[in-house]
C-alpha cells in the first residue's frame, strides 16, 4: 500500500515537472521560433511635448498608444503646460530621471533642448523627435510633415477646385520655416504646373484669427477677381472664413486651410472652407513608438560600431498628409 | 484499495486537463493580452528589383529578410536578370499573379511600371517602393536615400578632412537626378558653411572607371592645388583612385566616394580612398517589410474612408547614410 502511494506520488511529481517545463518551452517558442515583435508591460515609453493641453497632440498620442498596444508595452504622456522653454527642459529632465525605455519628443525650440536630449542618449535612453526638430542633437530620427510637399498638395487641390485658372492669395507667417515651406511649395507648384493661375498677394496673418480676417478682407477688396486663398495655419483659417462671409463671397472664393481643429472642420461642414490639409499625426506617434522599441531592443541595422557617423534608423520621415473636404470631414472629428 | 486507485486516477486526469488548459491559455495570452506583432508563415512578401545579381541589393534583401524573421512571415526575392524595363514588368506581373501579401519594388523606370503597380494596388496587394521611385503610381510609400542630404554629409566630411580649406573637384553624372542632388548638396554646403573652400571643377565620369580616371587625371593636372575629389558613384570612385595613384598623390588628395562595393572598401582599407557614403540599404529592406505587414494587416492609420487623398503610411522615408572610413571599414565587408 505504501509502495503504491510512492509510485503515484512520483507520477504526480512527473506531471508537475512536465507542466513547468512545458510552460518554459512555450514561452521560448512564442518569443523566438514563431517570430513576432513584443515587449513587456514593464517597458515604459514616454511622449513629451510643450503646451500639453493642445488639441493638436491628441492624435499623435493616439498613434503612440496604438503602437504601445501593438507591441505590448506601456506608454506615458508628459508635457509642459505652457509654451515655455525652461518648463519643457524641466519636464524632460524629470522624464530622463525615471529611465524610461525611450522618449519621443517634440522640441519647443530647435536649439535649447539639444544638450538635454544628448544627456538622455548618452545615458542609453533612445530619443526620437517628432513634429518639431532639434537638428543639432543626437536624437536618432525626426518624423514630421514635409511642409513643402504639403504646400504642393494644397496647390494641386486649389487648381482642381478652380479649374486650373484664376488669381489666388496666401495668408501665412513669413519668417517661420514651416510656414515659409508651405507657401513656397504652393507658389512654386502654381508656377510650374498651372500657367493660368497667379498668386495675387501674400499677406501676414500672425497665426491670429482677427489679424488674418483683416488681411483677407483687404485682399478681397484689392483683388476683386480673387478666386482662392491658401492659409497656412488653423487660427488664421477661421479669420479668412469670417472675411469671406463678411464680403458675401462664400462659395465664390475657395479657402484651403491647414490642420483639423474643430473650428476648421465645422467650417468645412458648412461649406465656408473648401478643404484643409490634415497632417499625418497618427503616423508621427505610431512610428515614433516603433522606432524607440527597435532601438531599445537593439533591432536596428546590425552595425557593430555605432558612432555619430552611422544612422541605425531612417533619419527623416515624411509622415504624409491627407486632404479633408466636405466628403470625408466626419472621419476627422475626434471620436 | 480500488477506491484509492480511482482517487489517484482522478487526480492524474485533473493534471492532464490543467496542462491542456494551460497550453491554450498561454497561447492566447501571448497573442492578445501581452500584445505583439506577428504574422503567419503562410504570409509571403516579395522584394522585386532589376539586375538581380547586383551586389547593391544584398543588404536591402538582408533587411527585408530580417524584417520577415522579426514578424514571423515568409519572404521571397525576384528580379529581372538584365537592366531591361520589359523584363521587370514581366517579373512584376508574375509576382502579382501569385497574390503575395505585399510587394516591395525598386522601379527600373520612373514611369513605365506605374500601370502595373496600380494593377497590384487595385487587386488589394500592398506595394511600397524603395531606392528608385515611380512617383505617379499609387504605391503607398517610398523609402530611399535623400541624395541631397548625402551630398551635404560628404561636404561636411571633406571639410573635416581638409581642415576647412582648399580647392576640391566633383566627378559625377550630370543630368541624372540622384547624382545632381548629391552634387548640389555638396556644393551648396561648401558655399554656405565653408567659405575657405571652393569647387575648382565639376567633370562627367559617366559611371565608368576608365572615363572617371581620365577626368580625374585632367583635373589633377589642371588644378595642382586640388586637395580633394568627391565622386558620386562607385565605379567612378575606382577610376579616381587610379588617377590619384597615377599622379603619385595618394594621401595628398582626399577622395570621398559613394556606396560600399568591395573595390571601394579595399581602397579605403589601403588608404587610397579616405571615405565613402554608405546608404541605409538595410533600412530600405527592413522598413519596407514592416510597412507591407502593416498594410496587409490593416494596422495603419485608422481612417475609415481611404481615398487617394489619404496617406495611411509615411509617404517618404529618408533611410539615412553612414560614413565609412578606415576605422570602421571592416564592418561593411559582406559577412
């Protein structure tokens, strides 16, 4: 009887061992032999911006979170509350102190954050930049809209709306690189592709609804044949819409705006603004997370001696744009 | 006694059930709850080039294969054997007929493949382009070197080698876009950043070792103070090296070449060529595979109505460059 019990006990022990070994083997199989990219929930990737309440960041964070879900890792969001360089540096220092698996940063200033970024990279924390670059830093990649190409797309859309002819105007912020790039892409495309179209005037809108409204009203007054206005940012777009309504020219003057804040989308829904350029914000967040994951796990280009002269990742990513019109505007309202 | 045996049998059965259930649960956990990106071995992604024997494709294919391993999917390689437009179209048609999960293509001609590419996209087969674009096609993305930026990097390296002063020459293929971009990035960077450096002459090398050798010999003869030559492709680089050896100026004239064929690497090892620009070829292959995987599995930007005006993926990716010198040349020989 005692002998039998020992035999059964041995059998049970064998099974327990089998269960335990099986578990180990299964883990290894799913991680290696079947392939697949997945991290652990303990890996924490942090997205850092300035003006953390801004509507614009929401869809970038959505992409960052979706990337985290896809790869089974954790994400966090931090940002300075104000448009304040020192505050963003402090926030970035705090994030670095927690030693996250990676940091995706939109730099409020192209120079001021360089040494803090390099501090993170030197400490072995991968950093990528999105939307706003710090080109002298050692961050591994920059993911953003190619603003010149966005201007090209706006020009092609304007040409389509106006049957490839007529006078148009631009309201922008001269001297700011991203806005200058948008204007230049727009102007050069009209010159090169649409000989029957001309830019009648370029005016300063200061990124302000009232200033842009005044500028657009002047423009409409001075150029009675004006058939379209391209405005390179969202607040100004609202002002241009107000000016066109004020001049009783809704539907006669095609407005193309930029970005997809609620005000712009409402003006597309009611027909005042013809189209707006939506930036590939989800892509900025999603592919930033992917790049950080690849850096953290050493999955980038297998170069044994990585120095400053070697790019382990694509260095510059044009995250693309989409054109929003009345037909697809409902897809762009925040869900 | 029989009662005891029944109790033990029941216990053993319970363990067997536990093992089985555990296995099921573990599978599900690793596939869903923990996240992770992995496909199935039945998913086949195909890389298509022209001149399939060319050394240049090897590292791109390595990246494509590494991407397939990482995501647990199959990859294949097809290419026309010759530099022949019609042959590449035929190869692409054959690949489409097998309905792969995705196609990464380097287009031999920027126009001729457009309708075949669109046929694949219309049939629901995702296509991305790498290295050589077909800009009018409906392919989802283009991953390649930004040649202007590669020229900028060559200029910065040349300035470093020459102590920021002296006369230099360029040997290139005027009229070919990628070579013109490299030359322009090089020239404009010298003008903007290095006032004590000048471009003495730009000569045609025709992508041929002997022609480039002759051009470089003339240049060295005509400009005795020449301190450096930037040559925008690999065959010409060999010729320039021969000319510098022939003029007995090894070490006096700094040569910066392009790409990493064995001949160039050997000339870096022996000190004739100072540096060469390595393109981010592994990145072209790896991220092409990633993009196709994301398109195949519907993991791109969640926009319900994808039309031609919507970019589900980053549209243009600069895959980056690396600078190869005697210090790191051994990492670039094919393993």
